[in-house]
C-alpha cells in the first residue's frame, strides 16, 4: 500500500496552515481515491500528510528528544540512490541487513529512490526531514518486521507503525485495510493485532541508524529493535 514508484501529487498549500476541516476534507478525498483505485498510491502519501499534520508536533518532540533522532537530523542522514549502493549491499554476506535489503528491493523491482525529494507541502524543515526519513526507511521496516508488500502485509505494517509513532493516518489505513481485506483474508484482524502488539514492544524504528548496520546480521538487528528473530510473513493477498 505504501511502497510506490509513482510521483506524489500534493496540495500546494502547506498542510500545517490548513484549518482542521479543510485538512480532513482533503484527507478523506485522497483516501476515497485510494479506496476506489488502489493503484493510485501517491494519494496515500497525500492522505497521510493531511491526516497527520495536526498532531505532528508531538511526534517531532519524541523524535528529537531521542539522541539517535537528533543525530540523524544533524548529519542529514538519507537513504536514497546517492547514499546507497545496492551492488555493494548485495555483495555483503547473506543474512546481513544490507544484503536482505538489497534482495528485498530488487526482488520487487524497487530502488532506494522510491520517494524522490522532500514533501513539497511541508515547510517546517524538521517535519519535512522526519516525514522523508519515514518514507525512505519504509522498506527497511518491511525487512525487519517480515511483513510482505502484499495488501495484507501493508495493512499489518500500518498497524505496527501506528503502535510506533501514533500517527492518525496509520490507524485509519490499518483499520480500513483490515475491513476491506477481511473477506479474502479471514485471519487478517489477528495478524493486524499481533503487528500492533509487536510495535508497542519494539524499540523505535523511526530513529534507528540503519546505515550503521548494513553489515550486521539481520537477526542481530532485530534483537536490537526488540523484534522476533524469525517473524512470520503474510503470504495471502487481501
């Protein structure tokens, strides 16, 4: 649901300057477009920015109070084609974070530049950085949690992410996705609840310095993050 190779279509006005009524009107308009056409994944990003703008301040405080988060911002860490060499990561030993990440991207036809450029509708540089960091590391969250990129996996990852960051968009997307996928995947509610509980217990992935651990065994990275050593993946499509 969230992994996309499309170019984002965004409102021209800074979302933080919109009234709550205007923000949520635009947000649910974008969500309706996604529900009508799941391939229009750029609208998920539009929805998320709009839905989360009103509570962004609290998440920024948590991010920058974390020494890791403050360091990521100070060093302007980024995970994109300019900073990631997939050939080098793929050459790392099997079982390392970098090797697993390279395999994950290539097996799905993705690149580190899934999200190009910071969100244009967010003028606060700190908020823009955190949003972009979340987007750039989204596929790494898939790798360490074991949630697939099929609809069921994306919905479960949204529940995990809600437990981690408490963003309204992740709660709405996981709830709507569960209801929509229930008929085809009867076990989805259980998987979503399990993902939420795992997210509550885990360390904060949003401020984790992934770049420092490309050569670290994936099982050790999961242990650092308080995640299951061998997570169960979703194989059914919703």
